[in-house]
């Protein structure tokens, strides 16, 4: 399987990542990546960029070393309502919005509260991709998430860093394994993300790929195989924004 897209990477602007846009793009190019998401953390993460950082992303070139760059954000879900730490104006202008739960930025809750926060974010059409559901910090109903991903056609990430980093590795592996099996069962759309915090991890998916093989996720479910497929999805996702209505969103969730 040829993987040509990495939508989840961090630069020094995140405060706890250690490479520049240029270094990440060069590393991506060497790995054969054609489409690169530049998704530094949302402002609630300690050390993350302030909002003006996101205002100025338009100065970046569309392409570096033959790699198309998608400037975006990995927004923080901040509460049980699935709200984000990025004002609407930024959600409207950025080319790629990832969202996930992070310690410090989210209070933590019961399995039900965490699942609700994640599902409500998934119903928000301004969010393109839901990230690292397998991180061990917050317990969630992973089957519900995989099922919702398939019903709503919102890709959920298999995060290479959750599988590769040492802390909490066993629990992360168990969680990632569970959700990957559910995503295989429901045929949910899948994105593999490196979540690179240093250039040498950009486009690195070996642990995620191993999990894909173990759990029977099909190649067809994985969007990373084609930049065109990802870009088409993003266009289609943006069309859904016109239908966004928070009241119907709550209604849809209550009957989900
Ligand atoms: Zn980070
Ligand atoms: Zn994250």
C-alpha cells in the first residue's frame, strides 16, 4: 500500500515539537509524501501558538519540495459539549481542522462524558478529522465512535505516535486495537497520522500499518493512499457546513 498523505504533523510552533515547516516538508518529500497537513496545537495547549499565528498561515507557499502543504490546526476539545479552542473565524479559514482530546485542555470525565464530547465534535461539520481516539488518557466507548464515523463519514485517525511512544504504550495499543477492529467492522473511513513532533517521524506509519493488517482494515477504507481522495473529501466536508445547525446537532446526537 502506497501512503502519499500525512495530515497530522507539528512544527516548533507547537512549543513541544522540534522541527520547522521547511524541515518537515523536506522529510515528507524524501518519504514520497505528496500532501502534508501542518497541524500545530490549538491555543489552549501550553506553549501552543497564539491565534495570530493562524491568521498569518496564508503567507506559506502552497508547495515545498514538491509537497502540497495544508495549513491547519489540531484543535482541542475543551468540554463535554465538544466545543473547540478555535473561534469560528479560524475554523472557516483554515484548510484542515483536526480535533482531539488532550490532558490539561479537557477536564476529563466519565466514559459517557468523554464519548459525548468526542461525538459532539464529530457532528461539527467544521471538523475534518478526529484524532487519536486510542490515547489512554480518557476512556471512551470506542465502538460508538467507530459506528458514528461510518454513519457520518468522518474519518478517525489511527495515530502512529500513540502506538510508538513508550508512555502508556500497552493501554494505547489495546485501545487502538479495539477501535481499529470496530472501524474494520463498520467500514469507517480511516486516516493514518504520524503525529510527528520531529522531522524524522513525518510520513512514518509503520506501527499504524501493522495495526491495520492485524485488524483487517481494508485498503479502500484508508484515505492516505490518494491526495486527490483527501482533497475531494475536504471539499465535500465543507459543503456540509451550510447545513450546520447546533439545535439539529443535539437532536441528532440524542437519537444516535
Ligand atoms: Zn503535541
Ligand atoms: Zn494530539
